[in-house]
């Protein structure tokens, strides 16, 4: 007969089932039972009788939480499917482990090569489990030492309690208590806990001296009906987004800078459209580049405001995966890819002007439109097809598809690398030409102008090719570099506007000419108005003189 390991484990909803099935008793007997209960409390409605039994059961619960979802902890290839069995006669839940598990106590867990350790992927996770068990014991010892259960009997305070993850001290009514999220919640997400990732879990104490509860519904397999119940609630939702507080600051910084950049880029587009009339083909490429920048800033703002900010404010639509969310992410990626393509077009056209001079009118525009608008559409179409598969069609398409993500990444890196090569070669050609003239001032000016093309060509993105997460080390220099990345990425449109518009002598001349013409028209209009007014007044005076002369002729005969 296969030996079976049963972990006595009352889950959080057992208390409601127990309360619905237990017969009513007198107030004196219930008071006596409260006094007889073992003082250490947990989210499991069960009298553990002594600290060792409490620890063993809480340790089992730690293991249950570790194995309760797909996580890096349990090697499911070598462990049979774990299942929960509901023992309604005793009002307890039990966890049935695979046949290899023969017994479960904290002392057994500490032995090398025990059955549980073999099922965990590494000793690190075994240490995490033992740490959870030890924290449960320390919590119980603290409850016994402080006598927190006496406060609860008077309904003065919410009782100290181990909730399955961490220990909560007794609390005054109408208070919310905060603690740093336990390490186990981060590892459940496959994330290394660091100081800058720490978020705060919270637990509310109601006015009646009980911890906050939430209503739930459970389908009873035996009675074949839905049962309403309530369970005690600790808000671990902030723990699901480690580093959310700092990431919100990054996002809000990006939003402000993108708004500034969008306004300036739109102004630059209008100036370029209105005042730059020379070299129409070059102007056409610049306008398309500006349009790609405007689209990128617009869709990036929408993603930051409606998806990322909401996610880190714990009001996320990502888990629901609505279609509008996926479409928005897709448009943002396509706008970015289009922007990279028009950066490459800018690089190609400037390279042709500097290295292989051709009359601008002889440059064909079709190839630029094919590269700038058609190629990103083709790439994103294939990317969309892969992402729409069931395996990847989750989380608003915000998560990486692994190797399939290279469909989007490789073209991006290719465009940036080509532009980097083009800029280096252009600078080499300029330096070679200018060294023959021995004009140091002109040489310095040309080099400075070439460096201004770095944001135009998108070469600053080359520093982003190797991804890094500042939350891994919490190093200050990494956070500074991350802020620099955010600012340079968001301000690209502003920098391009400065290069093509603010530093563009042709636009300066056109604006001055337009203002001169406007002033001249106003002056001419004023002069014409004055002339018309003078003419009208002169005509009136002549008419008056004529009338007076006629009157004089009539009056004179009568006088004689």
C-alpha cells in the first residue's frame, strides 16, 4: 500500500464553512472554549494545542503557497499533481502530496535530502521554505510572550496573527497596519527581492476589534451548490507589482517630458510645412520623420497613461487583456518602428548629400516611402500574427514572447547600427575634406553639427540594446542612467525640432521675410486708408464751396 502524506491544512475559507455547520452553543461555553484555545492564531480556524503543532501546520501552509501556482520552486515534472481534499466531517482541509511524501514536520524538513527537498528545484528554495516556517514559530512565540490574545477577548484590539505569509501584531480598532512585503511573495513572481523593490502590504482592523474580511463564493462539490462565505483579508496586492512606487515616478517623468516633446515637435512640423520651401524632396523626408515622431510620442503617452500608470497604481486592465489595450500596444510598437525607419531614411539622404552629392531633385522618393511606411507595416503584421497565438495573447501584449520578440528587436537594432556606421563615415569624409583646407574653425563647426545628428539618426538608442534593470542592484548610478535614458528617449522630438527648425537658417530667413511682408502690407493698407480718407474730405470741401457759390449768386440780385 502506497504511503500517503497528509498535510493538515485549513485554508482561509474553512472558518466560514465551520461557522455554517457548527451548532450554536451557550455564551458561557463559547467563552470557556476561547479561554481553552491555544493562543497562537492564524488564518486557519483550528486549535493547534501547542507551538510545535502550530509551526508544523503553518509550515505546511508555506509549502502550499509555494506550490499553489506555477512557480520556479516546484519541479512539476517529478512531482505528481497536488490536490486539495475537503474533509467536511472534521471541518478541516488537507493537502494530499505524492506517494514519496511520508511525513511532514519541521524537524523532518531540516534533515538533508528529505522528500520535500527533492521536489524543490534547489536548496535556495528549501531555505526559503524553512525561513517561512521559522518566522511562523517566532510569530507564535511573540504572541505567547505579549499575551495579545487577552486584548482580543476584551474586543479592545484586533489579535496578533500569522496570516500564512507574515506576522501581524495586535492593532487598535479603525487602523490600517503596514508591513514590507515578505520575500516569499516576490519569489512567487520569480523576482529577486531588493530594497528598492519593497512595497507595503496592509491589513485593516475594523471598529469592532476584528480584522477586515471579504465576501467570497465557493462551489460545494458534495452538496453541488454555491456557498457564500467570508474570509479574513490581508491586502497583498501592492506586492504583486514590486518597485511600483519608483516605477510610477519614472512613468510620470516620462509623461511630462513626452507632452513637452509632442508640443515642440508639432510646432516644428508646422514651421517646416509653412516656411521651408527650398529643396522640396529633402523637406518631404523631414516632414515624414516629424510625423513619425509625433505618432510615437502620441501612442507612447497613451500607453503610459492608460496602461502602465494604471498597472502600477494597482488599477490595471492588463490581466483582463481587452482588445483596445492590445491594439494600443500594437500601434505604439508600429509607431516606434516607423520612427526607426525614418531615422534610417534621414541617415541615407544626408549620407547621399555629403558622401555622394546628387542634385536633390534626382533622388527618387519611392524607396524612402517603402522603407519608412511599408516595411514597418510588414514587420508588425508578422509580429501581430505570432502575438495573437493563444500562448502569447495575454497581458495586453506587454510581456516578452522570448525568442519571437526578435521579430521586432532585430530590425530596430539593424536600423540603429546602419545609422551609426553612416554617421561615422560622414564624419570621416568631412574631416578628410576639411583637413586639406587647414580651417580649424570650420572643422570644429562641422564636427559639432555632425554630433547634433546623433538624436536625428537615433544613435543614442544604441546604449539601450543591452537591457538592464536598476531594481536588481538598486545602485544609484543605474537609476541615474535609467533617468537619462527616459529623458533622451522622450526628448528626441524636441531635439530634432531644434536641429531642423531652431538652427535652420532657411526657416529663420523665411519667418523674417514673412513678418517683413506682413508689416509692409499693414503699412500699405494704412497708407491707402489715409489716402482714401484725404480724398473723401477734399471732395466734401469742394462740394461745400460749390454750394456756397450758388447761394451767393442767388442772394446778390435780391440785395441790389
